[in-house]
C-alpha cells in the first residue's frame, strides 16, 4: 500500500510540474524582420529598420520620406510582456505608446490587434520571401472601413 501511495504522489508531482510549465515565448519567429526594409507608395519612400536587443525585445523605426523631407517618424517595438507578444508604436501625435497584441500567427503571417485604437485596429505582417515583406494596416477610420497596404524589399 505504501508503494502505491508513493507512486501516486510521484505521478501527481510530475503532472503538476508539467501542467504549470508554460512555454516561454520568444521572438525567434520574427528574426526575418531584422535589418532595413524599403517600400514606395506614390511619391513617398518608406523605411522600416529593426534591430534585436535581446530574445524578448526588437526595436524598430518607421520613417516616411518625400524627397528630402521626413513626413512621418515612429519608434517601434516588438516585445514580450506577460508571456504575450506585442507590437508597439510610439507616434508623434499620441501621448502614449500604442500596443497591438499578437492574435494569430500562421503561414508566415502575423496579425496584431488593438480594438480600442482609433486607426488602425489591426496590423498584419506577411513574410513573402527572404527579401520581400508585405504589411497591412486596417480598421475603421472615423466610422468607415479603411485599409492601407505596403510592400517592402529588404535593402540590408
């Protein structure tokens, strides 16, 4: 009887240990993003630059140029918080950073969402080829559905 009790206790401890182990997230699946990307839209040149700070933080910058003028400049973060992945933008016209939580990750496409945000509410990154990245921002803009698409090529 004592052996049965000891076996049961050992089994219970192992089961509880495995059940309590949450797989720690990392940004390994986003390593394709690192480097400098360039896109064109109308007369504008778009750049995204990404660097790895550590396994749970990538820092980026988004810049839009028209000729020699900088039209838009934002700081970006891809980070792990509370074992969840967030895409965060720090933009000039907002007083606080805007975070979008990763809601789906499949077939080389990542969807981040923040339904409380004015526009966009959704940001999608699709890794097409080693030198090609597709990005979409979408949601309701002043009550109307809106969507913007960006195509980037890796330049380093």
